[in-house]
């Protein structure tokens, strides 16, 4: 039963009784700005992204159970970033319940609770900061008003603590109210509590998913199961640009455990009784692939070059172009490069799908519930409303699960056999069918004035696509934006008291999918700009920290950036000199309005670069959960070290390699700094981005430190002395 | 072929092809999903279990190798009520992010501590060689040391059972 109730403010509340009468669901619609504009907003680097559900259906469900616990059906998925915990804190504080009473689950798409955006871009907490508190507060007032009727008291005289409402003599729990109340009144949105009254927001609350994860009890997409489930495997090409022509499946059909070989127009797959049987049968299928060109790494490298493809000026102040035009002596120029990178998230992409006559269910780790639903529906000829997406925990996201074609394959295989089918990538397929972090090439140019300050600075970046081609990025927006904003994330000049600066993005289309990878272009762009800033500081004979500070404008963003830089230098006792074989490297970046400064302490051991300590100062604004912000900084630093110092995909005779961990070198325990010292500044009164910004500076930090040790300037990632 | 082994204290007999990797027997036949698949090639450690006290990568071990042996998975390491010192330390240090790699790391750590109750940083670097993409190594190192402290005064039931 659904009973929509509308009130004067722009919210619509819906009350749904649960089957079996165990509780009541209260849902609310929060109207955001329209979708196109939101996408445009999202696209602009410094924008704040408002949260938005699919308008018309509730985007937030609170389920109030008789035992007085509250289940929050979360529209954002949990991929390790701590969103479940942060949102539980935010809701608990306005609901007036203890954090221990909050249970957080992924909202299934058939609850109507669908995030129209995605989980990514470090926007979950910041986007829900206002709507979630307003809805929780309204819900609390609804419960309070109902309790006033029940207790025969004036609502204003009631006290609430831990979900129990009392008039001094008698008390009643939220659970009791929810099960008794037939008619709900919706108040005007109440005023939110002052920040200082919050009990959970701002505190290092332990993760709500911690115990289950430590006991091995959390369910990921790979762990999903349905009754009578079979196992599927789809043949995927290992060569770039390979087109499926046809396949010989005679041998596979005879293999043990095989239930059916499924031939489609564009792919061939197999369904079997067990995973190993499905994989074995798949390997026995002989596919005839057609490739037009045999690609090599050098072909790719030749494409990614500033000057090739379509340029787009993404930032411009003053006359940097004309000042830097004359390749005269006083122009300083350096080039930098970053390689093709893989997501390498630990949980391979997979899904369990069950397609029935007029409905389908898909259990999957996805960052884009809404898109997954649409794609599956289209593929099997159902309406999106007939498809229920059941999101699970994600064994890492990092942007990899913004594309979920595996859901469609599982659905096609399930449809073919009329039973649930689980189908996922093996590790080789995961590496070869990734939506890679694109390689980049950067040309930095500058001119110093007589006082050793920057007169003009220019950053040219060439990159494979990031946002373009993504289902998240509607093609109609492309001409409006004009360049790939994902590629130039972090590519703009953050030192805005320089009189003349310019940033130009060059777009190239590579022959394989490149896309979102945690922080998008931030790591590579910051590597180029912040390495170059150190080069310029040296040319100017200045201390690199003071040199940076001298170019920051006097406004709010500038002052926040200054503050993280000063604090990091002080905290790390930054010095230029090499001490006991160790040198420090400094770098800073601003991403999605969050400034971060880092100092890396580095030595060279047996010809290898070793990072001993990283100091990190971040200003994400209001810190909802300081401990999880630290966890995100630590994780970003280590993932950044991995990408900046170890990882690289290459192409050999048309084949993307490596195809396995190990050969795809990644940071392990032994590469991780033994000391990470983090400080959180809060120079804004609302929460900002956390999950990606701290990935920015680390590559440049390490390169800058290596230069102090060796006088060798490393301008190409992965950084190597060999 | 019928193969019997003890898993988390219970005798189990399964009827599968003898070359089936132990991982799939544990996950899909015995329905213990805490042991994860990451690569299937002994390259990431997500599938680490104990076989007679040794930490091994179950994706690359044929089930027949476990015949008559004792297997412990994350589900047998400890419980919420009675966590293994490694799990207790993991909770105290709030280690997991996505959590997918964590059972493998905890199994590797428990086996390391059983042999080397006080590992140095170098011991940790040499022995804990699983992959964590979320980059939780920093907290893991702290948790490993904390687990060593916790186990110093205590023998956990799951360890006692072993001969
Ligand atoms: S799944 Fe066994 S080592 Fe990766
Ligand atoms: S916690 Fe995500 S891979 Fe380790």
C-alpha cells in the first residue's frame, strides 16, 4: 500500500507498510535540479553536485522496525569509501537515534529508490549532506507529532532520546509509533540542529560494515546466489579491436557439465553446472575474430601527443599564449608522461541474473544502478521497471563499475536457459577488457619575471577519453562542454595570482575503452604541474614551498590552499637538504574544491625509490568522519604510489598486457610507507570531496624528492631510475 | 571422485573432479563465501586459507590435495562473539575499506603469527604479500603488530584444536 502525502515544501512523503507488518517504510522525494543541468554541473570541475534521485519516486527510505531499529535503504553504494557509515551518522543525528540503532543496506531498484547519478566523483556525502538531514529531521517531527497524539501531549513538550519519545511520565518508541500510526502529518521542513549539537557527525565513528567485513560475512557481487543457479562464461577477445565473426562450438557442447552453448549476434557464451565446467567449455570454443590492425605500444604513444587531435582551451587568464609563443631563451619548457593504467580492483566484475517472462532480477556490484537497469532491460526486451537491480557490496569501485556490460551478458545467458546464471570476468579478461586510465602527455611552459616569479604559465595535456563515451555522460552534453572534463580534472592552474595562465586539453580517441579511474586525470595532471613548479622554483632560486605560496590568490579557495600548504610544510619540517640519505618532495593540488598538500620522504635503496613517510594535509571542509577521511587519504596515497611508481599496461602484437597481478606491478605491503601522518583542516562549514583529492600530489612529491637525491628529473610515470 | 577433509572443525565429503581448485569447492559446494576469488592464479592472495596450519592460496590447489587434511577458512578463524586476535586487531584498527581482500590477509597474518609471534617490519614485508587495491597496508601493519600483542597472552580456541 502506498499513500503519497504532499506538503507545502517541495517534498513528497510516502508511507508503505511492509509485508507481514513488521515495520513501516517512510520515503521521501527530494526534488533536485533537472538531470541535464546536473550533469553539466557535475562536469564542471569546481561545481557542487546536488543529490538527485529519479524524480517522482522516493529516493530515501527509512524502515522503522518494531525493535526500534531503523534500516536506511541507501541510494549510494558502499565500495570501501565509508559512505554507509558517514550517511548513517548524518541520519542518526537528525533522527535522534543511536548509531547502533541504524542498519544500512543497499536500496534495491524496485524500491523506487534509484540514484539518477552514480556513486563516484567523491560526491556521496557532500551531495546528500543537506537532503538527508532535512528528510531525517522531517521524519523525526512526523514521529514526534504522531507520538503527541498517542500520548495526549503537546508535541513541543516531548523529549526524544535514542528513538524513544517521552512526555515525562509515559514513553513510546519509534517502532511502536510506526506500527500504530495510520495517518501521518507532514510538517514544514524543520530547522536543522546547530553543528555543535551533533553527536555523531564530526566524530571518528567506527565503520558500520566493519564486523561483517572482518568475519568474511559481507556479500559482494561475486558471492551472490539464487536458487537453481547455473554458471555462465562468455568468450571475450584478447586483441584490441577484435570483431566477432563466428564460432565453432562443437567441442564445447560435448564438455562435462555443459547445459547450453549460447550464440548471439555479437558474442558466444556457455552455461554449465559449475564455474570450472563453464570456464573449461568456454576455452574449448574456437572463435573467429577479425582485427583490422595489429596495435603496438608505440602506436598508442604516438597518438597521445600534445598537438594531435582536438584542442580546447579550458582555462585562460591574461595573455599566456602570446607571451609564451616566442620560443626564446627565457621560455622554460618541460614534458611529462603517464602510462595506460588498469583498475585492478580485487573483485572481478560479475553478476547473477535471473530473467523470467515478465521480470528480471540482477544481483551485482555496480556504481550505476540506474544505468545497469536500463541496459539490462533494453538487452532482454523488458521495461526498466520490470528489472530489479539488487546492489551488493563492491570489492573495489574506482570507476571500474561505472560500466556493467557483464550484467547484460549474465541476463542473456539466463534468458537462454530460463534459470539464474552467474557470470563474471576471469582475471585475464578483467585486465584486457578494462576501461583503462588513459595515457597522457603534458607540455608545460613558463616565463619568469625579473623577481623570479611566474609571469606566464601554460599546461597542455593530451589524453585518451575519460568521460566521453561513458553512459553516464549523455552525448548531447558533449558539444556543450566541448572537451573531456574527466581528462582535465586537476589540469587547471591552481595558482591564480599568476597574471597570465592557460590550460589546453587535447582529445584523442584510442582504439580501446578508456574511462574513469579514481580521481580521473588528477594524478597525471598534478604530476606534470607540480613537478614543473619545482623546476621553476629551482630556476628562480626559491624554496619550493614559498614559491608556491607566492602565486596563490587572496580569496577563499586560495586561502584554503595556502593553509594546507603551510600546515604540511610545518608538520613535515620540510627542508630542501638531503639528510641521512633521505630527501623530501613537496606537492599540492585542488580537486573538486578540496585542497591537499603532501610531503614525501624518500631514499634510494639498491637503485630503487623507497617512500618512507608521507605527510598529508587535507581540507575537505566539515569532516563528517575524521577516521574515515584518514583512511581515504592513506588509501589514496598508497594507490597513488602504486600508479605513479609501479603500474603500466602495454600493447604487444595487438594484445593488452600484463594479464595478471605480479607482472602488472602494484604496490604491496613492502612498498607502502611505514609512516603516514595526516591532518584534517576544516575551513568550510559543509562536507566536501574526500575519496579522490588526496590521490593528486603523491606522484609529483616522489619525483620532486628523487630530484633532490639524484639531480635527475623523472618526467615519466611509472617513476623509475633504471 | 569422493574427497574428505576437515573444514572449520567439521568433516566434509565432496564428490567432484579431483582437479577442481579447492577454492570453488569451498565457495560453491560448501557455500563458505568468505574466501574470495581475485585471480585464480595464485597471484593476489584473496583466496588464502589454512591447510594444516599453512597459509595457502586455495585457487591454485586441487581439492585432492586437501584429502584428510584440516582446512580453516575465515569463517573458522573466529566469530563476532569470540574473534581471533587477528580479527580483534583488525576491528580495533578499522582496517577494511572495500573489504574484499581482507579475509585473505587475515588468514595470511594468522598463519604468520602462529609461526612467528613477534614479526618485525621486515618479516611482515616478506611474508604478507597479498594485494589490496584500496591500499589498507598501512593500517594492516599496525593491526598485525596489535594482533601479536593480543595473542601474546592468549591462545585462541581455533589454534588449540590443531595438533
Ligand atoms: S584468487 Fe587465489 S591468489 Fe588470487
Ligand atoms: S580493502 Fe579493498 S582490496 Fe583491500
